[in-house]
C-alpha cells in the first residue's frame, strides 16, 4: 500500500450503531469506532489506517432490493457529493487515500430496506440509521454471506 499505511486498522461507523448494546460490544472488540471528525483525525495523526463507507445510509435509501438483477447491475448509486471532509482530514495529516470498491456485493445478502423518498427514508438519512433486515446463506438473519464472486478494485 502506498504512503505511510499504519499497522493498526480501524473501521469507522455511524455513532448511533455504537449505542446498541450487543452490537457495540462486538464492534469495539474488532476496533470499530465512531466516524466523527475527532476520532478520524486522532487515528490519522497516530499514523493508523481507517476504513469507512462515505455514502452509508444515503446510498442504501437509493437501492431497490426488488429491482431485477440485470437492472441493478446497470446502476450503482454512490453518495459522495457532500462527503468530502475525510479528504480534507487526510490532506491535513499527509495520509494517503486508497479507494476500494467491491462489485457484486449485493448478491451476497438478501435484504429488505426502506428506500426511495418516503418518510422513513428521509428519517434514516437525517439520523444515520435505516431500518434494514438482511439475511445470508441458508436464510439466516444477519448471517454468513451467500457464496458469491466479488470483484474488488483497489486504487493507488
């Protein structure tokens, strides 16, 4: 990896996720922290690497789980227009930004989510949490992903 990639890797997520008791414990065991500006900055200043999804809930509200597979493979929604703060923080700290994108991840899980422009979708975008139920292999809720060939593109 280019630049001064840290030996320690932190995943960042919405702070509201870390308020859920059981999930909070599991996530903190695997070094997941809040994606707020101060946390992000402190990790970068220590030379540690961070992983996060800048689009998050906004992207999820524009996906349609009922759309046919062929239609969904034709369009991928990325919500980055108002998500530039991480670039400024990386530049301030001299940290490299390595974009990573996974193709065909949507086939790994089945899910039901609130999408579109309805009340719950707007509420989800404003709070950072969206009601979603997903299942993986053997129909197990929140379980192991289904076998699926995923192509991962890693930038420089």
